[in-house]
C-alpha cells in the first residue's frame, strides 16, 4: 500500500489518499496525508526471520463479513 501511495503522490491533487488492503475476509485501512506524506497506520519494521509476523494483529481486525464494518467505516460494503 505504501508503494502505491508513493506512486500516486505526484499525480493526485486530493489532500488525502485512502486505501484498503484485503487478505481473505480481513481488511486493513490506510490513509496518506498529502501535505506531510505520512501514512497511517505507521510503518512496522519487518522481521528478518520469515516465520515471525511483526505486524500488529489489530491492523487486520475488520472482518468483511461482519455487520459492524458498515457502521464503523461509513457504510462501505
């Protein structure tokens, strides 16, 4: 997602870019502030051991099959 934001940075005029990453039925939401170039959620340094997942589990806490997704994220389904 960060690479996509970097690719779009100079070709978009909107102040904030939003993105959704999907893995199975789990969603992770991202946003880049064009003024600062900062991307939320913050970057997590990857482990050099491929067996260790360093990404926080709560980053993927939105389940596309749950009704609450619609309420929490503005009605997107």
